[in-house]
């Protein structure tokens, strides 16, 4: 049953995303807010498809921890789900993403319109300066800068691999940093076909105030996100065992 539900969900999801990108093309001629509304609608449809086709409910905890205005958001990254869920949490998010994604037809055009922050990972110090300049411009508009500190999706429970970029931005921006933990990789694993049913959780942790020492900030960020994500993984696994026992 899980295989069939996963097959149906994947087919519908990927067809749906192409259709939405095509339908969103007219927004390239409109103010950026029009595209934001379209993306939010697409994210809500994804939540609906996950619930009805794959049996995955999505819970977002800690919304009260989101400060108003421009902030830096550092999120655990385990799944494709993480990339669209933020649009239903933050008012006006701008993602830090690798420059190669901007070259993709449809997606790259829309990402440019959305004023995402493209980074050339091979440029190192130059990339850092550009990321800071672009991020500061978006913060000035009151936007939330979304960064995945590990740079790529990591399996649930894997050894953390946080990079310096998030520390650099925190130090340069001088705004609160909102840590985000989640267990999405258990239900929507990276590079896997299966979609496991259950309650997927994103937990928004209390913001870290600006001005901390770099080492103190890094330790607080990583420890907080990893501990919360491990707890959410145990929660997901526990619910799965209970469901299996109930069915048996």
C-alpha cells in the first residue's frame, strides 16, 4: 500500500509542479507579490496532496517564535518539503540557493523574479561578499533570509555538517537568527521513492539574538537544531511503531 500511495503521490506531485510553474509565468510581468501568492497557493496544494495521497500530515510548531520583519532563518534540510514549507511560515522569504539552479528553465526564471539569493559555491570569499550584499538588500525590504547551514539535504540522524556561511551572515547582518528543526527526511527521504505516512513536524525554535560571539552562536545554533531534530525523529519513529502495532 505504501508503494502504491508513493507512486501516485510522486506522479501527481511532479506533474503538478510543472503545471504550476507554467501557470506562474505571467507573474514575471507583475509585481513580485503576485508570484509570492502563487507560490503560497502551490505550497498549500502540496500539503493537501501529501495528506490525501501519501497519508502525511504536516504540523508547524512554534510560530510564536518568529519575530516580525527581517531576520536570518537557519533551517535543518532533510527533504524537498523544506524548500516550499517555509512559504507558509514566513511573510516574505528569500532563499539562499546554489547558482546552478538559476540556470534551469522555468524554475530559474521564477527564482530570479522572486529575488532569491544565488551563490557560486566555487567562488568562496567572493561568494560570501555577494551573499552578504544580496541578503542585506533583501533584509532592507523586511524579508526573511532562509539558509540551510549544511548546504544540502542530510539524512535524518546523520552527523551534522554545518558550514561557515551561516556564521558569516549572522555576524554581518546583525539581526536575530531563527533556528528550525524538523523530521521531514523520515517521511520524504532524499533520493528515495517511498513516502512514509505519519505526522511530519517542523519546529521553530526561539530566536538567537544578534551580537553573540561567533563560536557561541555556532554552538548554540547547531546544538539546538540537532537536539530538536533528533527528538522529532524519535517522535516520528515512535508513532510509526505504534501504527504498525495497531494494524498487526
